[in-house]
C-alpha cells in the first residue's frame, strides 16, 4: 500500500543561484637590487623561498642585478606576505640588506 502525502506535485526544477566568484587579487613579489648582497646568497634565497631551480634563480638574480628589481612570482596576498617576510628574515639573519616587496598585479 502506497502512502500519499498531502502536498501538491511540483515538477519545477530549482535553479542554483549563480554566484560569480572572482579570483582573489594577486600580488607580484619583487626583489630589489643593492650593492652589498652577494649574488650567490640571492640565488640561494630564490631557490629556498620560491622553490626555483638554480637556473631559474640565476636568471631572476641577473634580472635584479641588471634592472634594479626582479619578479620572484605572483601569489595571493597571504602567500606574498609570507614570502616577503621569509626573504627579509633570511637576509636579516645573514646581515644582508636585501629588500623584498610586493605590489598588486
């Protein structure tokens, strides 16, 4: 025996409300050139903090050396903040004036 509920039969399909999810704002992390930080140290920082190969890190280090700044990567704000802090901390530990900053993409 079937049980019937007293509710009207509804054939309509509920449509999910469309929500446009915007990607989070991205930030470019930059290393700034100075006349004191050794090139090898910069390459090491790029490998350690940004997981670059030695070849990639050397390329970015030369960009910093020649142009005055170089891009280390583009990240969400939280990741960029963390990477900037890691670079500044490493430089400070080794008493190098290496500067790292971030800017909106």
